[in-house]
């Protein structure tokens, strides 16, 4: 009986591909606030970036200020009081 051994293959050296360097460094202010006009939602020109913020709390505070300003300018004073009570209830 003739025995044929399996050929031994060399184990290839594991080589990691080079990691591409980041083209842009991590953002110092990772949270951005965008404002959309829902009356013109199809028109992308009606969207604008209000700013970049370091923390989510700062960005959320800016969003709240934008809504507060809109309601103060557009609605009756009684709605402004109602708005303040809804913000304090959600906090």
C-alpha cells in the first residue's frame, strides 16, 4: 500500500493593509444645528446651518432658542406662556 502525504503549504505571513489617514481631523464641534423651513420643504435653499456646537446640550439649547424666538415672533403672548410651560414640563 502506497501512502501519499498531503503537501504542506507554507503559512502566509499576515500583513495588515495600511490604514488610510483621515483626510479631516475629528470635528472639534461634532454637533450641528440645521434649520429647515417646513413651508418650503422641497426647496433645499430654504435650509441653513445655524452653527456647530461642542456638546449635544449646547445644540439642543440653540434649537430651543430658535423655536422660542419663532413662537414669540409669530404667536400671541398667551401662546408664549403656554410654550414656556411645555418646555419646563419636558425638562
